[in-house]
C-alpha cells in the first residue's frame, strides 16, 4: 500500500477543523475573489470595443496612445489594411483570445516555480494595474498587456485551488464546492457590466474602467483574507514529459480534437456577439425607453443572466427526456446550441433588416438575441468540457482540458478577423453570415456526430479491455 498523499491528508484535516456549512472556508473566499475578478473582467470587456470605436481611435485621441504609431502598422502587416472598426474588432479579438491562452502559462508557472498563491497574487496586481491604466489614453496598450498577463496568472490557478481543498476521492463534495465557486463567477459576470456600463454612460468611459480597477482591490482583499484557509501549494519542479499513448488512445485524441474543431463554429458566432454585436446595438438600436437610455454593456449582463436562469429549465427538460427513454446526447446538445446561436445572431440581422426610417431597430431584437446567446452557451460549453473530460486519454486528460479553452483563444482571434466584413456587408448581411457559420457547426454534428460517438464508445471499450489485461512480466534469469 502506498503512503497517503500529504496534500490529501492536509485537506482532510482542514475539512474536519474548518468547515462552514459543510465546506472548507477557503472555497467561500475563493468564490468571493472570483466574483470580484469577474465583475472587473466582464465590466471592462463590455466597454472595450465601444470605447475604441467611439472615442479612442478617433482623431484627437489615437495620437495620444503610446506605441500606437508602430503597433497598428504591425497588426496590419499580419492581417492587412484595416478600417478603424476592423482594427478595433481585431484588437478586441486578440485581447479576448490571449486571455484564454495565457492561463496555460500561468498554470505552468504555478505548478513548477511560484505556487498557486504567489501566482494568483501577481495576477490580481497585474489586472488591477491594467484596469487603472485604462483610465489614461496614453497607457491603453500597456493596460491590455497587463490585463492579459494578469488573467493568465489568475484564471486557472484560482479554480485549481478549489479542487485542492477537497480529498481526492470526495467527488460529491468537490462538485458542490465548484458549484459555490461558479456562483461567484456568475454573480460577477452579471453585475459587472451593469455597474461599469451605467457609470461609463453617466460619467464617461474612464469612470467605468476606474471602477473595474477598484473592484480588483476587493478581489485582492478577499484573497488575502482567505490565505490561511487555502491548501498548501503543490510545486513539481520536474516532470516525466508526455506519456506514450497507445494507438487506440491516439485515435481517441484525434476525435477529441475533432469535437473541439466542430465547437469552433458555434464559438465564432458567440464571440461575435461581444465584438461587432455590441457595436451594432450602440449604432443601430433605439435604446431610449420610458425608464431612460439603456447602456449597451447591459446586454452582456443579460447573456450571463440567461446562462443562469435557463439551467433548471434545461436540467428539467433533459431529465424528462431521459425518463421517457430518449436521453439527450452530448452531440444533440451541441447541435441544438449551435442552432440557438444561429437564431441569436440572426435576430440581430433581422433587426438590422427591419430597422425604421431613422435606421434604428427595436430594442426587442438585442433583448431576444442576447438571451438566446446565453442559452446556447449552456447547451454547448459545459457539454464540450464534459466530453473532453470523459473522452480524452487519462494520461493527458488535464492537458486536454486546458487545451479545450484554446477554442476560445482561436475563435476570438478569428472572430476579430471576420469582423472586417461588417462594414462591406452591412449589419444584416454580416449577421446572416455568422448565423450560417453557426448552422454549419450544427450540420457537421448532424452528419458525423453519431458516427463519432459510436467510434469513441468502441475505443473506450477497447482501452478498458486493454487496461484489464495483466501486464506481462518476464521471469528473472
């Protein structure tokens, strides 16, 4: 029998001595940290594309941005000549994409060198500095760099610390702990755009950005207060490299990558909602109501709100189907989510096509569209992560889970590239194109989903049979 894992023993002792409502106290501090960080992140993200197009890139402002005289030519040397809108969309896509790439680096630094606690503190400091630097036009590009690096240091490592609070075999309690943690994420994602969007509309862009920076201080306070309740860092300075995979496992890996590629079609349309989608809402929707002018970033909050309120509905629907002997498969969920996403972004296109004589569409169109986009997210993203977790070879399962987030990295950058067609095609034509892209993902699932699923099932059985066979050990001479 092997000695018990010291980290697991420490987690058990912590659970026994420091429970709060059945969970380690640390999980509540981590949830609070993530709530404030997501408040800051989503509050700033929904302002970014609007700020660039409506102010920063205009004459009299863009000249003030340090480094823009070489940065824009550098970007255009890669992506071609860009209009101000296309450049803003591409820069937004690069920012949003690298936010999902740098956590791979942050996780490596935490695992091998710094530990999660130190890395998270660095991330909080970098993100706070980045948000504050957004207040001045001169430091805009430096602010984006700090935000990308800070998110990389913080994003994955906070979530990893939640798992470290629970014994390895206590999956039921661990799952509930992540539910508490995810609640913090959802609260921040809903409230951040509401507050920052309102402040930006009433007091100017920099009030919204400054608030996002101030809120990062609250994230830092919550994290520091929780330090005594977190598990000890696990640093592994050496590794055994990439383990060898069997032929069956390599085939499985190929199918997992294919699943991620199919999900990319949905993700391209989803990410466009927060890029060109918000620009069209600002320019093409009648936002004045009897209650006042609706801030554009509030639609980002609606997307997050929808992803919360539809959960019990979807769980009830799927449970009902299962009781009737017709369970909803993973590929069916992805296909359904892709169709809903096409309807979502297509609704924006319909609104643009039916705009009144003043060129403004009814506010009902984005209200419907962003609720549908949040609904589609709950069909596709959790399902995709669950499929990767279940199907990826055990030897590289954790790395494949991290690689799943590269879908968001690629789709944000490609969505920024596609945004150059917004002006030539016009809003109606552009959103129709994006709807077709999402429907293409649904069509691919319809054509190949069942075949891939059956093949993966067969590969699972093959690998299980191989694992059950006793290892051959030659007799000693």
